[in-house]
């Protein structure tokens, strides 16, 4: 995070550093209780041989081991644990994976029944990758849900095919984008997670409307055009809201988040394009095969499905909401508030190897180091100091002595300064782990109290840095920017819905409901990952702080997805209101007509998100759990109960817009050339071309 104290410290440390500039990693070994020490010949000989081979391995710049005078401190006080640091001559994507794996193979040769050898996270931990199994499970589950809904293999395959095509195209586009924009390693995985969910859902809405047209007697081309002019418009508008919410992250001014936002927005754009270009072409090729056999026989016989009063369990549920709106509002609010309450205790930070699955090598290395050298050894604080003169150097020496008396400090090491050197370094080991709140409090105490007192009366300037301090700064800065981000996307969403539905109350209700949904999503993340309820079962490690980037991304994505359901639900209500001017009927018909497709769409998204939650990568698992919980609550509690109940209570005020504002706002229609508002009249039996044309016009 630029313009923070930790980034200033990093710049000073970089200025003062020398030597290899490539990536580095740590090899940790521990003798079991039967061996007296890692200094024993039975341990030292094979390890020294392995370290010597590693030093001569391709791509290795240096090896700093414990079996030298300079490396004596790399052996724990009890003698059971030691470590070596391997520095490569290249870093990032320039470092061949084969060279890292070769080093790991050489080190593993020293492993015996009496000696455990493990590797730290970082260069030895690999990048952020998602198992292809997660995507396969998500797509397979979506296919099953679509089969149960449509009872037609072709109709079920089309949304999946469209979603996969959009995500596949977006993957290649993201690769191209990475040449011009810095992207996080989680960007492709997050793009797949979002793209599969929205891509399949958007195609589902269009296929559903197309099938209704065919069953009403329309020709294939007419049904496809009608579907695009109604559901297609809603898809475009819904996709726009998701893109707006994602690009709202650009207001945060954080480079890594901006790259992720642009990558995810690009994925949504391409899935929308697939839904309105590729999908209609496929519908034209397949003709009536998107219908089930029974439906095709009825259409061939001229028995068309007439638009009428909705039937079935969702229609009965809509009637119940209409009859008892106050009770529905009360129950739904209780559910959403209970789910959102844990979010009030959210603690942002950065998970490290201590949160990895217990079976992973990086977690075992982390535990071995913590056991041998103390919990703070995994996250030392590096104090970088500007020392322009002798007086400042004297104050720095006094600071090093003062730090030894500070509560929460396990040890202090001041690097000796050479003649002419103007940057000093003090290493502080906390007595708590990097993720502990005690460590964060220690950082604040050093910056606010200890360091300013030491600087007084001199030109000494000290900055608290290191990875742990950088993570704390990152979380702090993002937390401070979330209110601005939330305000931007809520205001933009309000304006878009006002334009779409010519109303002030509906956008206001949507804004409040979306905030409730975001709270529920964060609440689920806190319970699972911060409190550790089920995180090990997901392969995401133990309890720990929530990744600082997760709330921002969940808020952006979930706001867009919540707006999707709001658009599909209220657009049908608005269509009915335009014809009848009856609020009770409009809300009832809109809910009853769209409930099934929204429920199926939410179930598909839940399957996709839940599949990613079990992918074994903590940050992606947090996205998956938060979005899966939020999408279910948003669809089944908020859109199917809370919003319709509130709209029944508010009556015709739902559709009020001041005349002066109505004249000034641009007009556009999400519904397109909507079906007739007289939705209770039966369709004619089209046994002649004239009657067929009448049905087509309907």
C-alpha cells in the first residue's frame, strides 16, 4: 500500500540492501525427541550435504545455513529446530518453477524418520491456484438444476455452454490485459467464479423467455427476438449494474484491487455479450429442440400455452406474502439481521502460512519455526531509521535499548552501522503471532508512543515496517476507504434503478436491502473463517483474520448480483403496473411470474460459489462462502419475501416520481415491447395462419 509508513520503511530497507534481488524461501528442519540436537552428526551431515547441493543448483544465488559462525542464530535454543534461507537469482514469473522444485527435491533427500524437513510459504508455496475440480463441480451442479427445471437436455446445456464460452473468452482476454495492467494472481480465479455464476444465470433468463414464446405459438425467430427484446434488455441492464459495482473499486485507488476489478468487469462484459450474441444463434440452430418432447408435441398439435394467472407453489407463496406483509417483513428482517450481526466483529488482516491446512508443508514449517523460535519469528517488525548524524545514531541506540522493555516484545536486534551509512535497521520480534491482535496493538504502540519519544530532540526518523506491519497498513487503509466505496456504488445503483423504473421508493428499498445482503455475506465469512467454524473442512486452514481485500470485493460483486435479482423481479412488476395501475396485482404478478426463474438462478449461483469455496485457496474460499450465503439469502429471503412485502405495504407510492424529475430524466425501457398486460385471457387456438399471426403478435 503506497503512502504508508510500512512502504516508507520498505523503500529505506531497499536502499540499504545489497546482494541478490531474486525471490527467497526458507527450508526448516526439526529433529524428533529421540535426537538430542540438529547439531548431531546424524542430522548435520545429510542436511549439510543437501545445502551444498542446493548452493550449486541452477538458479540459486546463495544459501544462508546454520552451520557457520554467522548462521549460529538460525538454530533454536533447544537445538531441535534450524532453518536455511535460499535466495534465487530471479524472481516472480522469471523464476522457472523447475528450479524451485529441484531445490525442494534436494532438500527432501535429508528427510528421515528422525528428521522432518518442510518448506515455508512464498517461493516454495507456489502461487494461488484453483483446482479445476471446483469449476467442474460447479458446472455439473448447474447442469443438474437446469435439467430439473427445463426437462430438456438442450435447454439445460445452452446456459452452461454460454457461460463457459464467456468465461473462456474472458480468460484469454485477461491474459492480454495482464500485459498492460498489474493483476493479482487471484484475478483469473475470481473472474471464473463471477463469470460462471452470472453467465449461466443471464443465459437462463433468455432461454426461459424464448421457451415461453415457442410454447405460445411463436416462430423460432420471433421467440428469439422477443426474448432478446425483453429478457435480453434486462440482462444488459443487470450486467451494467455489476460492471458499475466492480469498477466502483477504482475509487479506492489501490492498484492491485483496480486490476482485479477491471479483470472481473471484463469477464462480466464478455459473458453478457455471449448471452446476447452466441446464445440467440444457438437458439436459432436448435429450433424447437429446446422444448421437451411433450411440449414439442403440444406445439405441433397447435395446443399453445396461454398466458394466464400464475399457478403452483410460488404463486401460492406470493398470495401469502400479499395477505401477511407485516409478518413477512418482521421475519425476514430478523433472519437478515441475525446473519449480519457477526460482521460487526470482523477483523481484517492477512492470513499467512499459520492458516494453511494442517497437512501442508508451509503450515508445518510455520509451526516448527513458532515452536523453536517463538510465534513472533514468523512476522518480525523491521524498524528502518534515517540517521543523518551522530546525535541521531545515539538516539537510535537508546531506542534499541528502550524497545527491550516494551510489553509484547520478545527480542530486539540492532544491525551494526558501517562508516558513512545513514540508514539503520532494528529487528523486533513480538511475543505474539503475526495475525494476533496483540501484534497489531504493538505496531500502533510503537508508532504512536515509543518511536516519537525516541525521535525527540534529534533528526532521527524511524518507520515501523516489515510484512506484518505492511499487512496491518493495508487493512487499515482499505477499512477507511470502504465507506466511500459503498457510498459510490449505492448512489450509482439508486440512479440506475430510478431511470429504469421511474420511481424513488423502489431504488431506496433496493439500496437498503443490498446493504443488508452485504452484511449477511460478511457475517457468514466471519463465522466460518474468523471463528473457524468449518474452515478446516473446506481445506482453508484454521481460524484467522479475514483477508483485507475480501470485504471490498464481496461488497462490489454482491451489490451487482443483488441488483440483478431486483431488476428481474421489479421489471415484471413494472410491466404489469404499466398496464393495470394496480399495485397489489402488479407486485403479486411480478413475484409469482419471476419467482421460479430467480430461485433456479440463485440455486445455480450457489452451486458455483460453493464449489469454489472448497477449492483449498483461503482467499477464494472466503469469496465463495460469502457469495454463496449472500445469494441464497438475497434471493429467497430478500427478493421473495422482504421486498414484495414492503411494496405491498407502501402501495402506489412505489411508483411515484416528481413530474419535474420525470421530464428531465432520459426514458428507456428494460421490458422492451412487453407482453400485453391482460395476462388472464387465453391464447387463441392457432389453427389458421391468421390465428397463428395473432398468437405471434401476443
